């Protein structure tokens, strides 16, 4: 277990994805590419994700719009995108299951107020950088895996109503003509999601992905790919390459054609100074690159510290 009084954690990150049509472009609506927030959307079909960090926490979310909504004239991508954007807007410090569910509840209310209709799964991770503590809320069949010393420690459990209908957050029109023809649409609540807490350690790997990955690859094979191809330094380039390999392997499995979005994180130490010192000198110890033309974004990196959050743009 980490000594939270002496270690302040951060993440290295890589990601990759593809739409079910085989489209993977970088010139779509990545509407926020800033120093503390990144929103991944557009090139990955109905899959949307974000990474947001403050001095105290890192929040990661992934939503997959339910494609069956199209049969009812609803846009699953638009709903998932709005849900993720609302989660970003409603973010506050996450300290337990009630606050995570409260955040999602507020996000859904925002979506409803905008009259954006549809449904989507959601996997939300909150990491406390002081205590090295992970909290997660998963609704549906997207999910995450925690790998430690080459072994799978935690895997969120996919949730289904029947057949291939996952648990899903929704905002649906209330007109009689709509409700009379929607027997396969569900209206699950944040309280229906699976909540998990766990301590993190340096070197832990966190993978968060849509069901396009998990439906095509067994857990053991995912872990095997990560263990066999991630370098010892857990470099960002290696994380990125592993994500690309996972997506490629899932596509080649030909079990279920689906959108796929994969994010892989490695837990690293941010600094050897104490939490008290960080609290006292938080503003003075943080610096960042504001050059959006760079191939990467560095957040809160001081000269003596390791990478706090190193996010690569998708170069494919």
C-alpha cells in the first residue's frame, strides 16, 4: 500500500479507438484539448471519453451511446457526448459512492434540461492523488480493469437487463407516440450502477474501455497483451502502442462489430515531497505547457517532478 504522506501519485496515459465503420480520424470534434481536460469524441463512433484533473484528483469517464436508439429516431452519439460533457461541468471533489452517484444524477438532469434524448452506458473513475485511492461507478457494459504486477486485481462487472441490452442512463421523450413504441429502452439510475473502491500502488495499470473491447477479447488475453508489450518504463509511447494493439486484436476477433475506445493508464509517483508541502506550495510547484500545437500535453510538471499527466494526441 502507498504511503500517502510521502507519495503524491499521477498518471501516464495512452489511448486508441475506432468506429464500427472502421473510421478513425483526428479532425473531428475534440472540442476540449486543454491543459487540464481532454475530451475524446467523434472518431470513435458512439464512444466518448474524457480525462480531467485538478491538484487533488483525476476523473476519468467513458460513455457508449446505445446504438438501438437509432431505431427510435434518437442519436446515441449526441446523447453520450452531452452526458460526458455534463459530467465535466458537474465535477466536484469525489469522496464516496454518494458523491459519485450525485455527480451522475446532476449530469443526467443537465442532459434532460437540454432536451437531448437517448441512452448510454457510463464508466466513471475518480482517483484521489493524495490518498492514492480509486473510486469507480459503472453502469452498463463498458468497464475497467486494474492490473498489478501482471495480474488482474479488479474487473468491473457488466450489467444487462436481457440479451444484449445493458444497463443505461437515459433521457427519453414523454410523448405518447414515442412511449408506446419503446419496449426495449431502459431508464436506469446512478444508484443501479456498481460502485468499487480500492487502493492504488505505484506501477498499477488501469484500463478503461467500451464493450467493443470486452465483447471481442477475453480478460486473460487483454492482460496477456498488456504484459507482453508494455515496456518496463511504462513509457507513454508504449502505452499508446498497447492501446493500438488491443483495438487491432479486438477488430480481428470478428466476434462483434462495434465501436471501440480504450484508455490505458499507469500509476506513477508525482513527487517525493510530503502532501503537506504540496498543499503549501501547490501553486508554485505547478507549471504546464500551453502550446496546443505540441504532440503532447504536459500538466503540472515541475523541473524536479516526474510527469503528472502526460496525454498524447491520437496520431492515427
